[in-house]
C-alpha cells in the first residue's frame, strides 16, 4: 500500500510539474509576443541617458566631493568619464531575461494554458501588435518623463543634504 501511495504521489507530482512547465512556456511565449524585452531595453537606455547628475552639478552641490579636483583641473575629464561609467553601471542592475521572468511568473500564475493561448493569438494579430506598439510608446514616454523628474529631485535632494552633511562635518571638526 505504501508503494502504491508513493507511486500515485510521484505521478501527481509529475503531472503538476508538467502543467506548470507548460504554463511557464506559454507565459514566456506571451511575454515574447508582447516584445517585453523592448520595454526593458528602453528602460536601460533612458536610465543611462536621463538618470544622472552631471559632474558639474555634483561639484556645485559639494565642491569637496572630488577631493580638490575642479572643472578647471587637468583631471576633470577623468571625473566626467568616471561619473558617466558610474551611472551606466548603476542602470545595469538586471538582465532582460530577469526582467521578463517577472512577467512570466505573473502570467503563469494568473492564466490557464487556454487563456495564455488566447492572449498569444491576440497579441500575434495585427490589432494585438498595434496594442503592443501603443503600450511601448506610452511606456517610453512615461519612463523619459519619470527619469527627468527623478533626476531633478535627486539634484535638489543632493544639494540640500550635501549642505547639511557638510555643516555637520564642519561642526564635528571644530569640536576636535
């Protein structure tokens, strides 16, 4: 009897795994049909181009930040290069595959295989691809505006908090 129960358990486990694997495969196909990789590619590009403060803005907020190197210094071009590399590195925090897996997980957990097939058929159609293009356009415009606003807020916050930290440092140094 134990062996029969074990066999039934193993068969059911395999069936459940197969259903989940099929759903994930269909969910991945849906994500591919929606061209979600383009959303993330746009995000990376927008982040690298928009989400940064120039070295000049950083210097203006805190002239001590670069240890005495100023915009007129010989090494300022190196500061600019390193600052650019910093933001590029900060924006590359995830791969396209990792990004897509969030959608695959959501689709696989919320839709049956039959529903996934219907969605794939829709997004493969001319109207579905038109919807995808509109979604991507809206997303690109949103990301550009969001990064623009976040960058401005970062500049303001950096100036404010840098000034406050420098004041604390000066007060601390006077007490020594």
